[in-house]
């Protein structure tokens, strides 16, 4: 079975985000990493691959720098690496179309991705790709397994969690998974360096990306500065804090 | 300009965020149609100011959540700018409707003005962006970021029968209903971290939570190391919350934790280390051990 995993490279969660000229300055990002939930999607994909004997296809869309992340995915076991090369700033709908077309071309029967990326924090891509592929979508899963011809996934529910069965092409968006993430070993890292990355241009999958005027970025900004807090040493001032919570903040 | 709100419900009542969605639209001087999946909450919705009409979409598919089936059924009656809560289900339905209509989706909006201009946090709250939208779109709004619309209306309700095929089935429910409030819904959250010393000490937080009607949250350290349920985790790889009051007890305030809670209206931190980073985002701070602070805090709250 072909398993597609959608991976996005984002500023590491510890990296500082700086703004210059009203935009986030990507050149100033000290470290780029795989988006945290995507790591769980990848881990689950590797486990599915082990039980089905299938092939794991890692797909990313983004600038040149994102290839490094594909190589990292190969170091833990991704078989095929696909880089959709597009330097333009894409809106979510455009990214979804590119990813969906690539998944379709790869012949994957299951698509795994993160529930939301650490840069956009949106959670649009998985459901959008599922919609375009007319596939099943189960969101925020923590695990996926196969039972005969069905996918069995676990997602949160009002009462805790529930097991969901689906069949046919299915998209799963990952929350934090239940398994430990595997780390690459030296051999994996060496092999990954030799692995070729297939580059796809949007034109090649029949998509022409036009600049769209549907959304205009006005500005990106640092979060509003908070006034310095009122910090008290010791417990003597607790009555005062409680009265401030009531009368100043109006929250209790 | 036309607006459509898709209502979420809690059992048979409207979810409190529906009032916020309608309030946000009223604030920019518009009225809205409200869609109630399976009719739930429709008479309640018709009484909210700013609602032009209510459409109850009735179908078999609504007995379990399948984003694909729900969005197909709901999409048939949507018009204009579609507004939903940025809850997990709202985000999923929103993304699917946007893909069906080939219109943009902007998730997790925290401010909206006529035009339409929206602002949303990005990079887990390390920055924000303001976008101008041209034409129809889907917008999901962050819970608790907007003021409630008020009651005082009698909008007409119509019923549309529209279902769609479910693509999934539920084969097993795991775990029993937790009586505790969910962190994403609570007005007040009290969260504990590794500084609580052990999982047993969370009982102190629970009893405080009961006094305040609050939800209990946790840092990743205690979820990973002590096996607290992941649904309680606040932060980058947990829930993003914006309650009116967030109380952090024995939590250092790592950047990934801040990512999930820094947009809370007010933050109270209790930590014995005066240099803990949590104090950089706290509005109020108590530098003390929780063992000393919680009993006094609780008795002061009881006096209110
Ligand atoms: C990719 C990634 C994603 C992550 N996602 C998340 C996430 O979603 N959520 C999250 O929380 N973390 C997340 N983390 C982990 C994060 O980096 C921290 O490790 C974690 O938040 C620390 O938890 P803590 O504050 O409970 O523990 P610690 O950092 O150990 O802090 C304990 C605090 O308790 C105080 N303390 C000790 N004893 C007492 C006492 N008796 N009374 C009062 N105070 C006391 C100490 O002074 C200290 O400040 C993530 C990390 C990574 C790398
Ligand atoms: N450019 C991209 N390339 C590959 N995967 C992506 C891309 N953008 C989003 N994804 C996947 O979709 C998930 C959700 O992204 P988002 O909708 O931006 O929150 C991410 O965690 C990735 O798994």
C-alpha cells in the first residue's frame, strides 16, 4: 500500500519570530524543523508501512530549504521524497490543490498529515485535501491501524475517545500520537543523504498558480506588548490579588 | 454583504460561542443567517439579536460527526461569508466548505472589522497578521475572543431536509464521560505543571476548580511523565485556550506552553521561582510555593 505523508517545514518552536517592514522575516529564523504534529503523522505512516509492507511517500510543498526536512524523513524510513517546488506565497486553497494532485499521482491510498501546522496554526489542509480527493477525513487522530480492508483510527470524542472505521482513500490529520517518535540511526542518516528527491513543478501536475487577489496581506506584527504584570513575593498579598481579580480584571 | 453562521451545539442548547459569532457580525453592522444542523438550538438561535433567519438542516448524517457528510449537507444552504467557531469540528467543516466553493478560509480569527479585514495569531501567537478579504470566504473565530450577542429577537425558522452519506462509522467508545469541563470551553482554567510534585496533588487544583467553576489543565511535562490525559494539555502540542482567567500553578512557562495560553485575557501565575518565564506573561504573580499559596487563595475565593 502506498502511504502519503504531508510534511511542512516551519520555524522551530524555540526560534524567535522577528518582524521587519510589516512582515515576518523568514531569513532571520535560526532553525527550521518539521512541524510537530507532522512528526506523529510520519511515525504512524512508518508503522503502517511496517505492517502492510507498503511504500511511504513524503510530500512537501515549499521553497528549496524544505528539501532538508525530506532528507530527515528519509533517515527514519521514508521511501520516496517529493518536493513540490513553488516559491510564490500560496494561500491555503492553492497548497491543498497542489498536495491533492501530487497525492493522486502517487497512487496513495492513505494520506497522513498534521492537525495544524506550527506556522499557520490553521488546520485547513487535511480536510481540504480530503475534500478535493473526495476522500474520507478523520481529524485529530492519535493512531491509525488497518484491520482487513478498513482503517481503524482513534479520535477524541465528547466522552473521551472513540474508534472510527473507514474504508477507501482516507485522510487522517494527526494530533499528538501515542507512540514514541523514532530517531534516525547513523546508517539511516547515511542512506538518506543519497536518496533522490523528486521535484515537481505545479505546471507538471496541471496546475497553474496565479497570484490571487482574494486575500491581501495588510501586515504581520509582533503580538501586542503586555503591560508588565503585578508580581508579589510571598503569600501575604493574596487577598489583594483576589480583590484585584474581582475589581480590576473583573474575572471572578 | 451576506453572512451565514453555522451553529454548534452542546446537547440541545447552542454552544456559547454561537452568541460570539453573531455578536462579531453585528459589531460590523451586519445581520446573519444561522444554520442549525439537525435543528438543534434553532428556536434559541431565532431569539438572538442580529439573526435575520434560521435554517434548520435536518438529516440522518448528523447523528455522528463526519466532517465530509456534514459539510456537504450544510454547504447546500450556505451563502456569502461563512462564519464558524474555530473549534476542531468548526475548523474541519469550514475547510471542507471552502474547498467545495473554492474560496479562501481564514482560521482562528481574533478580530474582525468591516471591509472585511481580519486579524489572527500565527506562529503559535508569536506574531499576528491582518488580512483583507476580497469576496466570499470562510472565517472561523476563536472562542472567547468576541462579545456575545444579546437575546431579543424573533427571526423566522425554516426547515430544509438535506442529508449526505456518512463515510465513517464509530465502532467503539473509549473512556467514560469526564465530569470536568473541557479546557477549550472554560471561562477560567487552572493548570498545573511539574511543580505540583505528583499527580495526586492535582486534587488541590480540582477542588479550586470546583470553587471557581473552572476547568483543569496541565503542562506537557505532567501529561507525558505522569500520564494525565492529553486532552488536558495546554500548549503548542495541546489545546490553544483563551479563557478570561488562566491560573498557572507550578508551570515554568516554556515557550511551547505559552503558545497555548498567552492570549488568555488575564493570567495569574503561582511559582516559587521569581525568574520563571511564566511571570513575563502574567498579569498577576505570586512568588511562593503552591503548598503555601493555594490554601490561602482558596479561602479568599470562598469569601467572595
Ligand atoms: C515540540 C515541542 C512541543 C511542546 N509542546 C508543549 C505543550 O503543548 N505544552 C506544554 O506545556 N509544553 C510543551 N512542550 C514542553 C515544554 O518545552 C516544557 O518542557 C514544559 O512545558 C514544562 O512543563 P512544566 O512547566 O510543568 O515543568 P518545568 O519546566 O519543570 O517547570 C516546573 C515549574 O514549577 C515550579 N515549582 C516547583 N516546585 C514548586 C512548588 N512547590 N510551588 C510552586 N512552583 C513550583 C518551578 O519553579 C518550575 O518553574 C513542548 C516541547 C517541544 C519540544
Ligand atoms: N506546504 C505544505 N507541504 C506539505 N504539507 C503541508 C503543507 N502545508 C500544510 N501541510 C500539512 O497540513 C497540515 C496542516 O497545515 P495547516 O492547514 O496549514 O494548519 C500540516 O501539519 C502538514 O501536515
